[in-house]
C-alpha cells in the first residue's frame, strides 16, 4: 500500500515533524490522489474476489507504489523539511504509528481465526509467516512461500502483506538516498532518481528471467515504480505545465482508460514487473502530474464521493479484504462459483474496513492527545509478544496440541518432516545434482524431472539403499525433462540449465546405465499448464512455436536411447482437481469427518489419455518401459489419497513421505544391479500390489 493509502485526508501534509513545516503549496491535500487510491484498492479487491472479469487488477498495488513515491518525494525535497536527527526521528516515528496499529490489530485478528479454525489453513507454515509479517518483511520470505498466482495462494491469509514490506523498505531507503543529495543542484537530484529507476528496472528484468518470484516480491525490483512517482513529483512541483483544461482532461481520461483497460484485458501471466508494467506505472505518474492542473473533468471524476470514500478507507480495506477472501473460500464451498457469495465478501470487507478505520486508524492519527499516546505502544508491543509466544508454541511438538487437534499436529509435523527429509537427502536439488541411495557407490541411475521426480526421492532412496544402488537426481520444479525445449511461465534459464546438465551426464558418464523420467506430464500438455516452445530464450513466452510435450518427449527419448541408456517413464500419481479438493480431504482425514472416503477419492479418468500416450511412446522404443504409479492407489479410475491411518499427499499433486515410500514399494521392482531395466518386457515393473494391512489396496490389473 502507498503512503497515501495509509494516511487519508491530511496525510499528504503530515509526513514531516509537523504539518506547519511543509510547503503548503507543494504538499496541500489533493482530492484526486485520494480518489486515485480508491481506484487502486478497488482494482485489487475486485481482482482478489474474482469479480467483473479483471485479469490484472493486481496493478492496483503498482499504483500505490507510484503514489508513495510521489508523496514521499514532495515531502523530502520540501525546503522546510528538517534534516536533523530530531526531524528524521519524528518522520520515522510518525510513519510507524500511522501504519502499525491497524496492521498489528489485523495480524492478531488473523491469529485469532487461525486458533478458532485451525484445520482451515496450512498450519506448518504459519509460524514463519507470522514472524516475517510482524517485522514488515513478509516480501523477503514470500518467494520461498506460496506464489502470488499459485493455487495455494488462496489458503495464505498473510500473502497480501508482501506489499507492506516493500513500502516499509522504501520508507527506510528513500530518505537516505535523498539525504545524500539534499544539498546538490536540482539536476543532480533528478539524475540520481533517474539512475535509481534505471538500475532497479534492469535488476527487475534480470530477475524475471532468473527467478520470477523474487522479481515480483522484492523491494529492489519495485523501486523503479516508486521512482516514477518521485519523478512525477519533481515535474509537478518544479515545472509549470502550460496546458488547457481540455488537454488536461483528455490526458487524464486517457491515463485512466489505460489503467482500467490494462486491469481488465491484460493477462495475469505477463512477467511482472516487466516491460508491460511500465504502462500502468507511467499512466499513474501522468495522472499525478496533470491532476494538479485547474479543475478538469477527470479531476472531478476522481473527486467523486464513492471513490474518495474508498480512498479514505483504502489502507484498512487492503489489510482486511484478503483474509476475508481466504476464509470465505475455506468456509463456503460455493465461494469460487457464486458471484453472490463473493460480492457479499466485498461488502463484508468494506464494513470491516470502516470499522478498523473509525476505531483504530483514525484515532491513532489524532496526534497530540497525551492520554492516548501513553498507551498506544501497547498495540505493537503486545502484538509482538502474542505472535512470538504463539510461534513458539506451534513450533514445539509437545505444546502445539494445546491449541490444535492431535491429528492436525501430527499432520503438521509430517509436513515439516517432508521438507526436512527431502532437504537432508537432496539439499539444493533445484540447483545442483543430488547423489542419493548408496552414496558410497558411483551412481548408475539418473532420476530426471520436475518436482514429480523429487517427490519420489524419499521412497527411491530407501529402496536403492536396500538394493545397493547409487543414484543421481537432476530436478527443477516446473521444468519438464525435455532436451532443447523452453518451458514458459517458468524461468527459461533455470530449466535450460537443469536439462543441459542432464544431457551432459548422459553423454559423458558411461557408468549411468538407466534414466528414470518423471514429471507432471499432463500439465505440460493442458491449456492451463506451462507452454513449451523452441526458439529465443525470452521471458515473455512470445517467441518460438508451441510444441507437443509428447513429441518432444519422444525426441528426448531417441537422443537418450542413441547414447545406449535404458529409459523408464514414470506416470503421474493421481492428481486432485484443485488444491481446495486436497484441503477438504486433508481436513476430513484429520478430523475424522463423515464422508472422508468421498472427499479423499480422486478420479483420474482425465489423466488416462496422458498415460496412454506415454504407453504409446514406450511401444516405439525397445529400451523404454513404463511404471504406472496409479496402480498403487487406484481401483479402476477411482483412487484414494489415504488409508485408514495415513495421508499419502503433501498437496494436491505431490506425495508426502508416507506416500512416496508406499508408492515406490508397490510400483518399482527390486533393483539389484545397474543392469538394463529392459531385460524384461514392457510393463514388468507394474506388478500387482498386495492388499496393505489395514489399508485400502487390492490387486489391480496393469493397463497394458
């Protein structure tokens, strides 16, 4: 959220040591900025509630960044701003007390919901999320957590707080930059801002290619948007624009149309904050510059009551709306399908925003009430105490059962062990090859693929140790094991690096006799999945021609076979239709609810076409066999994600430790040596599974 978002009305004149210290001409209240804040928060709220078809309403956050840059630059370059320790301390103190109270109250409310409804969220990550959020630094943790556009995002009530982390880091950094050039001529200040914008933008474009999540959440990659606002402030205060009212209206209306059109029409899959981010960022900067002109039509439009009202409560609305989305989604099964339910969610969010604004945000802005200021530190201090105590309790295996059900505590512990164990076996497996199995022996087997290869590592590690086999994992999440193919919506650099590394091992290491290929094949071939292209390695995904995953898989297999390697194709495990379906299964399993069998049943009939294509590919190559993981969990096309005592899944499409061990044990034949897997016929790896004691299995025919 922006500087303006946090401090409606008099905010724009109250960021120094006192309002009287600021130049009233350059920092006077502007109703159009309040309206612009209202437009920004409206875009974000409609986007998150999936209403009115907004595809890129998240640009509302970009608008807040530009507004913050504009207002902050006006404050810091004002001749009356006091660059003394007392003035700077007062500046930071004011910023903190105007942001912190509502922020921490919302955090405590989220914490209360977590305790009251513990099975509705992913409990394993809550402690870490809380601590980072309480320190205004969730954006630092976010790249390793839920992706902003990922399917799990809607189960993370802290996700939206990343932008507050960016804002706080801007508040800390920007005054330092301006302080260093405060006594320099105006041209030096302008060139400094331009340099910061340029460097930040270049960093953003590099990281979009190397790590899109870091690029999206990081302060350095967002600083250029604040810089656009700062440049707009310089232009607005130092350059007199000789334009007519009609011209101003035309420019402003055009800028508003660009912002609105972009929010509605631009696909959310665009790399962000990439080149396309310049469009709404520049349009907002233009609005801030031209909006200072005499009364115009669009100025009146932004000055209307409804948008100004949203601008007044925009900070509180931004804070409360996302938890309403998260819990609305978990508590109402028709949340995703019912416009009425989601519209009611917007109304509830606005009501809570008004309540928080009137009871917390506005009173804390009433500076000068001594009796009030004596106890106001209680909110952030008390909040930190509660948050850190809660975090300690849920991270302690013995204490956690005091606040959540025992089964949930066990499931949470299993989630922790899943990541810890995989990291122990294969640390940095996303960036480096991992030697597993018998590590004292040279690896003779390569397991190559995306995260669906990695979730087999625990089971294969135990199996290979029993069989005396050394193996190597080459894996990168979201990267299909295909040679000379670019996977878009992921980082082309990362996928190409991983897959080229695999090819290097195939070509230069004769000890490797067998290659196991495992991936979420169906995802690379579906309309909702990742695009595959051959062509220029760009981040936008616009170059090259779309490719068939199966044609490229056949080409990859041919290259491996020519190197005299034996190949095993591994099918996907049964996949839940969405993350919500998995979460409902997990919740019913933990609570022992009626209907657990129904909620934990997976229909994999839609995956059969993919499995058949894999089988068809294997039939064309003598050295290729197929292992069908579904046979361990399914009867005909109905599959179970649990048995009576164990949950087999870590999320909607990955196995946990128990699932990995069980599926490998029932699907892979014993590997005694590094001899060719193809000494036996196709399908020999798919053996009939014996009923598991206390479990659900029974003999299932192979799909040959």
